[in-house]
C-alpha cells in the first residue's frame, strides 16, 4: 500500500466537500456511480481527491437505463403505492421484487427469457444499479427539503427579531421538523445493491478499506463479520477530524496541504502499518500499541495546527467528553468479498474462499468516547 485510499460505502453520489474531513487522513476517496455520468456533480472534481466511477458500465444500454429512470420518476404515484413502499419508509416502501417487475415491464428482459447464471447476474446488476440511482434521487429530494425547511426557519427567526420590539404583536414560531440527518432509504436495501456492484467490480482487489458516515450500513458489515467468524471487528484506533466541511475551496486546500506536510511521517506510518495489518491477516501483538501511538501523534499535530481557525481546531482531549467528529477505524476478520457476498447471497450462491486478507472499515462518528485519541 503506497498510498492511503478508501472506497466510500454505500453512497453513490459523493462530493469532495462531503468527505473533506476524511481527506485530511486519506490520500484519495473513490465512490461508485450507478451508471456513467454525463457530468460530475462535484464542484471540486478537478482536484482529483474524490473520484467516482461506474464499476459496471452500461455502454450501449445506458440510454435504456436512463429511460427506466425517467419512466419511474414520471409515475411516482404508482411507484410509491402498494408493495413498492419498502425502500423509503412505511408510507413509501419499495422492495426489490417490485422493482424487478418494473424493470421487466419497462423494457428489461423477462424472467422467462433469462436463462443461466450469466443472464440472472445481468438482471441482478440492472436491479442493483436502478435501486442505487433511485436512492440517490430520494436522498437529493430529502436534502432539498431539509434545506428549504432550514431557510424557512431562518426567515421566521429574522421576522421574530424584527417584530419582538412591538409588544402588541404576538409572535409564535412554527414547529418545524428536525433535520433527519440520515438517508430516507432502508440501509439494507442500498447495502445489498452496493454489494452486488462491488462483487462485479474488476477493480475490487484495489479496495480493502471502506469509509462511511452511515452507522446503520456499517453495522450490517459488522454483523456479517460476526456471522462468518463469530467475532466482532476490532477497533484499531480513533482519531479526531477537523471541521473542514464549511471551508471554501482554497482554504480547504491550504489547510489540508499544510497539515499533511506536518503529519507526513505519521501518515506514512499509518499507511505502512495498515498495509501490514491487512496483509498479515490480523493485528500483530504490538500493532494496537503502535496504532495508539500514531493516533496520539495525529491528535497533537491537529491540535497544534495554525492554518485551521481556532474554532475549527479540535479541543484538547477530555475524559468522557462528547466526541467531536472522529474517524473510528476497525479491522474485520474477513475480506470484503466474503463479507459482501454474505450480505447479498442466495441459497444457491456460495462464499468465496478466504484469501487471508482483512477488510478495514473507517467510520466517521461523533459518538461519546473517552477521547483518548
């Protein structure tokens, strides 16, 4: 492992700004695209720090896929009713079997014509990419809704401030829904679809580190690890992350570059130790101690940075504190192919043989911790 790269899990629409904190640690973050994109939705895509690619390109079938999406978006009332409500919530449930029927009805290959394992796999990949693209649309709609609610809240507050000096005017702020802060789509559906793309990705061997901000999705991987090995993944280390999400492009680049120059030796040591740990099939006797020492060095470097604004720098570690954003890095007992095959396997499918590799899962978290670094 000459560079410290990661694959984002399980979102398929990621921008550099969304993973700017994690990019202080990782050299580069990749993410999947359900289909070839006409243009990137990432304003900072030219930096090359966050790169999306379709693991299973459609090629000549791309127009048909886009047609399916347009058809589904044009029939929302029908799509969101009945048995299709398992994908979002109790009122909007979409399940995979119903999506399969829609795919076939709108131009996909009927099940009767799908003969052999190759044809069945092709159909599964169609369904997976369709589900992931629809999940993107739902997440975008949810984000836009939350942004609109936040704008309404700000305007109400401004009106309240303008009128509170007039005693004869009674002002009551409306009760707005709290920001959900999580995907409206059931994580197990998205994870299974994402897993099918990973297992068909010809570049899968170059990915043994997943990074995610979704606790529910990561827990599914942890459950799979426990089901296969009888053990929960072990946490290797926990490091604080800078509050870089609100930075403008130039400020982010300056802060990231300055920090990574200062922490060059620590990052190189992290890269080497993670490579040795995953390749060796587990943590060596002194690995946890080494990771702890590196995490402490990282924390000192981040706390002592002068590029980050004072209110963006992490606070000094305190016992039993409410954690700021941290990266929690876990070592699984299984490799990614076995974990993800387990999540989407059928009765007829078999697990790949163990290859000695171990998956690493990096979870962005703000959970309470002893904050020891």
